């Protein structure tokens, strides 16, 4: 691995301000008026709907089973039974689709609740690290590795797109790139290509501060506060130097085409760092809960790539180099 990885290979402790940015990067729920109690109430109502719908479905399935039992006594299936079963199966299909839609809504509520609780935990922990400005007490810093844990939690909380197998995954789902006119919002986390003080270019994890449509440029903050001498380092970048991160995970069971495939070149966040590096997909996720298995470029190995490591979908983005090794 290249020497410039030293910048974040050994992550140091960070302040509460960067923890707060992680909260906004992973979710904007805290700003839309939703509260945990209200979301829990809505979730409870959805759970009741699911149970009611399931009971209705089970009654219909029971009727189907009984109809098949009655048909066994007939030598030839009558048109009456054929018509009855056709209607029963159609109803069963409709019931199943309705239940799926309610479950999707419940999952969305659960994701919002988890994100809100994570935001509050970060704020509570962050407020104790800000220090006392009146007494001049220096701010406290996080324990080593806390930032990395929060990044991992943000990846785990990334919702999975629950579209039908026949539907096309939307932009920013898995490996599906953003539309050409897409503009990342304030607080979003992105992969930003910046120039280091020694003149090298590096792809870092950053947070969107603002976008100027006149200049077509972003202001972004390095998520790693200690990268800058006086707090977070701000960069003024054109849109082509900013890569939006996935907003949703792709389900490898229903939409494997929305995932990077084996041997494909990507840029991936090296574990326990805030930097993206060139890597090759060793194995894509095979189950919804799986991460990518990627091999990072490393000239110290004979084939130029290190043994594979796991990286969440949230932190794997497209590379300009698309050729497979």
C-alpha cells in the first residue's frame, strides 16, 4: 500500500464536531420534525396492519387448501373449482403484495428510528467533548477508533432498496451512479478528490458544506478533522472531483446487476481509514447482509493486490479505470 495511506491508516481521536457531521451524513431525520416516540407510534400501527393482513392472507390460504382437498374426490376438475381457485389465487397474490408494501413502510420507520437514535447518541457524546468556553477548559476528544466505529455504524444503517425483481434499481443504489445533473446535499458524505500539501491527489471521505450553481463547485470538509492544522480542512472542488456515496444498498438476491462484479476495478475505503484507494472486487455480496470482499492495490505483492478485506457497500464507488485485471 502506498505511503500516503499513513495519513489515516492509524486514525487518531477526533472532536465532537466531526461526530455531529457523521449524524447529518447518515440521516437528515433529525431535521424533518420526526421524533422517536412519534415514529414508534407509527411503527406500532404498521405492525398491527401487518398482523391483520397476515391473518387475512392465512384465511385465504386455508380456503385454497380446503378447496384442493375437495377436488381430490373428483375424477375430473369441474369448471366451478377452476374458477374458484383462480379467484382465490388472485386474491392471495394481492394479499401478499399488500403485506410486502406494509412491511417496506415498517422497515423505513425502523431505519429512521435507528438513525435518529444514533444522531442523539452522537450529540450526547459530542457535547461532553466540546469543552467549557467560559472556564477555558479544553475540549475533550474521542477515544481512538470511535470515528471508525461511527463510520461502520453509518454503513450498517444504510437502507436496502426493496424494489421488485422486475424493477430497475434507482441511481445511487449499490453501484448505480448518480444522474449527470445530480447535486449532493449539505451534510451528505462523498468521496472527494483533493490535492495534498505535497502535491499528490487523494480520494478522501468528506462532507458537503455547500454547492455554488454559478461556479458549479462544492465546498467540502474533510471528515478527518486532524487532517487540517486548524480543525477540519475545507476544499473547493468542481463537481467532477466529487463522487456521491450510495444512498441505498442493493439486494444481491433480487438485483445482483446493481452491484460491482468480481474483478471489477473500484475505489474503496480502506478499513480503519478515511481514504479511498484503488481496489479490485474479489467477491461481491451474495446475501443482503454481506459486504464486498475487495483486494487493495499493493505493489509489495506479486500480483499487485493485497489479500481481500471486507468493505461495506456504502464505501465502494466507481473508478475511472473500468478494465478488469
